[in-house]
């Protein structure tokens, strides 16, 4: 089997990815590409990254056998990669540590970020505080209202949170606004993108920083059960936690890779955030070519998911490629199914998962039932659900 | 010769500079776009840049973003924009129209179908903001095969070797972005612009337009001293924004005439 080697020089994953930006951004991306090429294999840089992941983030994150939950579900054994135990509560911090260390090496005193639910914003503000970098986070004004506790966390960490009033006032608009800031302040600013989207080299760089998840998982599965899982499942919004755990498994043909998108109110309603599963048209947004939720005029349409972290109209270009070459399979889980899995894990295992990760759990439940007890599913539990208390309480008619 | 080439050649003969106002199609209402285009020409525009509304205009500042949003309220998409230009062409077969927009609406329509439709509508040039030359070679060939000019941006950060790559694919004219940032930013430095334009001239014979910071008659006049064309975007759109349906054409004409006078002085 030919080993997987993507992307090409200009960030293409087959027909996807690339660098689709205004000329004003080209030079900054070229500088970033060159610096990343310089440091991605640099032993000193990698040692510093590994040191911070261990001592600041708390890695390696454990793999936990959800035995009671597996028994309750019936079928395959379900193991959880516990990214929820990381500092700041999700996988996002792996990437922000990597990019912030790169920013420091590039001599950029200011970092900016976009955020939806606020997890990437918090992770960026956190590492910025630790490294003494100025930090500005762009967040859709709708999300600022919905995610007040995370907004406050970012402020506590010394970041400036800028509410974005344009467009649909959500994640995609925050990304547009962060790009506008970057193009205006290129000399002193590093843009820390939170997912495996955006123009090259972001999809590759974010994947590489997140790949620590899969690298650890392969070692840990070997230690715990002496073999690799039959299936690896992760939720996909932009797709960074999924790429992180998938990437080291791509050449392991025996391991099924399954990405779970947000079906929202149901694919048939159009109110979802599942461009891969729904086979949306391919287009260009935020600097790369990928599957995109759009209308017949090519305008990007508003998405819906109960979890703000999956509420994005596009998807990382590498996922688009993995779908086309059939190396990964993409499915979608509705709001209701995710909520059911959320409650089930809380009660059975004493783990409160993030609503994003609950989508992966819900599909694991479905799949496990079709498998035998000697088979193994590994779920990337990408984040903890503390941030979702308000959303969950509201659904139950409770005001906190 | 294409309409764009003819326009620049004629201006050069009479020692004049091209005035290129920008408006967004469908802003404030699609019923007014054609009248606005005719008004701009009457008041002294040599070429018009017409913005194609897009939901995610990443390279634009707040003024032009809002123009897109106002047009999108009326569902003005690429097909409608082409229909408006076709209507404009019924009475004006001389003034070049350059569409400025983003790649996704074009890809949604299909690049070949779009190129045919643009030709049919009487479009002269296309500036696709997020199609750098490396990602748009095939598209540019489709346009050139139909005598439509692919227009490209050059920025203050574009280095010399990259200028070569871009001018090799470009035709019609080159659009030099006079400052770092999004459309409508401040502080155009005329000395720096003059240096850059002079440097670009050593690499291409194409006419050079300057924009992204021309906000009044004074800057327009200064830019006219160094460039072949002056592009006025956010300032025009601001005029649209503060006008009413009744006076938008008159106000745009007054502003255009003022800029024209400053450039010709």
C-alpha cells in the first residue's frame, strides 16, 4: 500500500484545500509556510512543544475503558480518549500551544483568534497569558450572548473579546473578521486558527499539532489491549479533533475511521451542519476549497447544531479528501440523539462530555450494537461538558 | 481591442487618467442599479467596478460588507448581477464593466457557464478577490478565450518575483492596493504608492489603477499624479448608504463629478 502523503506543496488534498485568499494575505501566508517548514522537524521546537504538552496541558491524556457504558449499550467495547481532561477542558489547547510557540519564534508579540463556542478562544487566551502575548479574540455577537461564561474566562486571562456584528454573527463571521484584522496588522500579528480549515498551511499545521492525540492513542491501545481498535470515531465541525486522532491511523488499513457531523434538527430539514454527510456542493470559503453548505447562488447559508463547536458551514479540506477516497466514512447525528448519549454517559460513567463529543458518543452507541463484545471502538472524547451546563439546563426547562 | 484597452488608449491620447468608481450591484435595491451605472458614466466615470454581493466578503471593510448585506436582502446573486449588466448594455455599449467578487458564487454557477454568461452580458473584466493566479490558471484561460480580462490585485507586500507571476496572467489593467488592510482603510501614503507604481511599471506595460484608500477629491488628485486609474470604492458606497432611494443617483453623480474635476485639474 502506498503511504499517505498529503497535502502537496500548495496545500492541496486532491481537489480540496489550497490557498484562496486576497493578494494582501499571500505574503503573510508564505512567511508562515516557510517558518512552519523550518520548525516542524526542528528538534528544539518539538522538544519545547512536547514539554508544554506534558507540563502545561497535562498530556498524555488517558484512554479509559467505558465498561459499564459498553455493557449498557451492548455489543463492542467502547474506549474513550480523554481529551476532556486537558487543561482548559478540550483538545483545542494542543493546537494553540503549538501555534503560540511558533508565533514566539517568529517574533510576533500579538496573537488573534476566532471562536464559536469559546473553547478555542479560551485555549488561545490561556497560552497567550502564559507566554506574555497580547491576545484578541473575535466572536460572533450571537455566540457572545450564548457563551457568556467563556467570554468571562477569556477576559480573566487578559484577552480582549471583540463581538462581531456582521453576517450571521456566528463562527464564520468571526473568522472573516479575524482575517481582516490579520491583513491589517500583518507585521506584529500571528493568527491562530482553531481548526483544520483556512488557507494552507493551516489545515496541515493544525492537523500536525493535533496528531499527538492519535500518536498517543496508538501506543496506549497497544499497552491496554495489545491491539488497535476496529473503529475510531470523532465528531467533525471544522474537524480538528477528528484529524488529530485519524491522521496517525490513516495508514492502518484495518482501522475504520468515522467522522460524525451535526445533523441538527435532521438532514431532511436543512437545519444542520453536515456538509459531508449531506453531500453539499464543493466551493471556496475561508481560503480553501471544500464541501460547503450554500444556496444556489453560492451564498453561504446558516447552519444549525445544538453544539456551537460543530456549527460551521464548511469542513476541513482533508476530511473532504478522506471522504472522496473512502478512507474515512462520514455520518450525522441529530441534536436529540446527541443529548441522549450525553445523559447516558453522565449517568453510567460519571463523565460529563461536551455536546460536540456527544455526537461521536451517539454514533458509537449505534455502531457498537451491531458489533460483538470482542470488538473495540475508540471514541475521541474531545472535550468536557462544563461549558454546556446552560444549554442542557435550558433544554430541561431549568434556569441556572 | 477590448473595451478596457480602448478606454485606456483613448484616455492616454488625451492625457487623462481613468476614474473607476465601485458600487455593489443591488445596493440599495436591484431596481436602481442600472440607473446608478448610467449616472456614474454621465458624471465622468470611465470604467465601472461592480461588486457581486457575497455572504462572506473577507477582504472587505465594514462599508462594503454592509452594501453586500443590503443587496442580499433582495437576493441579488451572480445571475441577477449579470442580468443587470445586460440591461445596462442596451443603452451603453462603450463603458467597460469589471465585476469584483469572490470565487464561490462563480464556482456555484460553474466556471464555464459563468464565462459564457459574462460574455453574453457584456462584462469586460473579472476581479475574483480570492482567486490568486496559482489557483485560477484554467479560469483565466476561459475568460481570455472570450476576450474578458482577468484583473488582479497587487499589494504592498507582493514581492518582485510574484509581480511577474501575476502580470503574466493579468490583462486589461492591474489594480494596486495602496495599503495593507481591507477596503476602506485609512492613511494612503502617496510617496510610497508612487514608488511602488514606478517599480511595477518596470515589470509590465498594463495600465495601473490604484485603490483601497482613495476617500476624497484630494487623494484622488494625488493618486492621479502617479497612476493610470483611480479606483474609488468605499467612499462611493458610503454615498449610497447615506442617500435615499430618491436622491441616490443624483448624489453619486455629484460625487463622481467632483472626483472627475479633481483628477482632470
